[in-house]
């Protein structure tokens, strides 16, 4: 689903936030009674937000629609939820049923294991599932202090086997959603240069967890280097900080940093719900997003909240330029 021409025209004429149509470019659905997500169903794992027991429950379209009340969400993109790795295609078959029965999501990003022997089967299956427009496999990463200049561990973005799997995506018309800490973004830039036909959609702004002046400066520099590659775009999502309220003061430097690096035509806002409900309500998250860009022209705001995500995930032709 995308905004109607009337909805788009109304916002462009008014510039009022209440009229702003939104495509939420990154959220999850969970049905734990039916489906197996190891991190939600088994013992807790280390998680960047700390204790996540509050989200170890079902989150389905009815729950999502309650969460988004007060915002004009016209469509959404489902991100894979680290489903049972023994059955990477199962989640997207299930998601296709959910979309058929509930009208959401509008598109989806499937789990894939680029360095497994069955990667070709997974790519072929996703090519034949109309809901799936992109895939995600979190590449091997290390702590910032452990990163070596020529890091190329198995499962990393420089690993030959992983890259061989990645090389199959363009032929299937699939984009790649990349989630990795910002200190691995130089590897991502190499990947973008070596595979120019594949769009990389950076998740969660490159995970700028360190909000010290020094941490933000290093993150901005890495983001700027990645943004030089024309086939890379960025989602502003998943930027909560444990123990800190989701406020404009906290998030404005990150939002401004991503848009400064990539430009308003290569960024999109997303909720990361229900995961980011650990940090704030959907309403608070999007109120802050809207406040951070309120002074920008209406056409740029429409691109950030709707048009760019629609273009990336093939939802409809829109007025936003590439």
C-alpha cells in the first residue's frame, strides 16, 4: 500500500504533520505460538538494548495498528525476525499469508544465509515470492577495538563464500538490507563498489550507540565514506539508547548526520517496532522524527517518510527522484 494521489497532494499543499503519509520501512511481526524465533523463544541472548523480555510475545497486525494510532501509516515493510535458521524461507511464506489476510505488510525483507550451501535455493524461492523485495544476513562483526585493517573472517563482507552468495542477489532483483556496526562501513563501501547492481539499504543508521562527541564524529566520518557509493541508502531506525528517553535532543544529531551524509532522497524513517517499544512508543518515535525535519520542504519530508521507502521496496512509482 502507498499513499493515494489525494493524500500526497493534501500533504504537499498543507505541510501539516497530521497529513503526512508514512511507509514504515522496518518493523516485525511475531506469532510465537506458531513460529520459532530462537532469540524470543529460548534463553535470552546479548542484546544492544539490554533486557528485552517485554517483547517476547506475539506482535501481529492488530497490535501494530493499535501502536500506530495517531499517525497516517499507509504501508509498511516487514523485516525478518531471526526466524528458525533451519527454515529461512518459512517466515516469508508465513508473512505472505499474513499480508493476504490482514493487508499488511506491503513488502518484506527475508532472512538469508549468504555463506550457506543452500543460498541459491533461498534466492530462487524469494524471487518467486512477490512480497519479498530484499534480504538480510548480518555479516560477521567484531567490537570496534578488535577490528583489524584487513578483517575478512568467515561470514564477513570480505569473505569470498559470503560474497559469492551476495553476488546472486542482483540476478534475482533483490536488494540487501545491511545491519552492521559503523566501524564495518568501509567494508560495506567495498561491497557496494564491487557489486554496483545491488542496492544496499543500511539498517539502523549504522548503529551509532556511542553518543559522545568523539563517537559521533567517528560514526559521521564512516557514514560519509559509505554515502559516496551511489547504490547505498540508509534507514533511520533502531537508534534507541538504553536508559535514555527518546527525545529530540538525543536523536537530532543522529538524524541530521544521516541526512547530511546521504541527502533527503536517500534516507527513510522506520519504527523497528516492536523492538524499539523497549525505548519509546511508536507515537513518540515518529513525533521526534517529524520534529527533527519539520523545517524541511514538504517534498523532502514526503520523500523521507514515504516516497523513498516506496521506491526502494518497489511499492509504486512515486514523485521522489532517485
